C-alpha cells in the first residue's frame, strides 16, 4: 500500500533539506548507494537557479533495478516510435505532391515527417504502456504510476523505485509517495512538518 507525505515549502529560495534513514527506500535493506535528484524550484538566487537536492538511499540490487527501468520504458518507446515513424513517413512522403513555389517545394517531406512523428509517438506510447503493465510485478506499482515518456517531459516530478516525488501547489509543497509504510513512517519521523 502506498503512503503519501506532503512536505510544505515555505520559501522556494531556501527549500527544505530532506533526510532519509540509511536504508533502501524500496526494500528496506541497508543503504549501499544513493540516487541524487536536483528539483528545479523555478526561482533564482544570485543569478543561479535554486535546486532542491535530494539524495535517496538504495541498496545495490534496487539501484540496478532502477537503472534497468529505462529498458522497460524509454527503450521500447524509442524503438517502437522510430519504427512507426519510418512506416508512416515513407508512404505519406511518396503520396503527397510537392508544390511548385519556393515555399511549398518540401511539402511532401514535411507532411511525411508530421505523420511519422504523430504515428511514432502514439505507437511508442502504446508499446511503453504495455511493457509497464507486463513488468509491474517485477518493478512495483509505482512503475504504473510513473508518467509515460511523452508526458514525463511536461511533469515536474522524479521517480525512483519505491518512491515518487512531485511538486504541488505552484512548488509550495512536495508530495512524496512511498511504496512501503515503514519507510514512510521513518521518513516522517526524521522530517517533521
């Protein structure tokens, strides 16, 4: 069962420093490594962007599993998207007539690329979603809750196996979603609001 904890951010120029116990946020074993995240606060201090630095403790097994999630999400999206791009691009490029003016000479290539991009994004997203459903038992429920690759570009969040971080309320709060209740309880004890 997932547990949500909301950390208020009183001053975006001085974000809070979050503390974790030295144990893996996914399995609870002792910490062997960390994954570091820099969340952009959207403000500047002395002409430098303010970043909220978070070091998430992981064991080596879970860290390797986190790194391999790209094989389940990003790689299938790119491969399926590229294949569908080529499949859609070639017929549209060959069928679409080019114009006779300087402005419309490359119209067929442009239409082929547009059709290819649309088809590639749709196919890549569908394949990625299917892979996420198949591999949820291996990587946990937060794999399904992670945004699809095409949407992750537009979200202000970070995900690591066992934990999800997401800004809310115009960066006035940070929502942490833990997969394990005991890890969430320890985090709450170390970071009183």
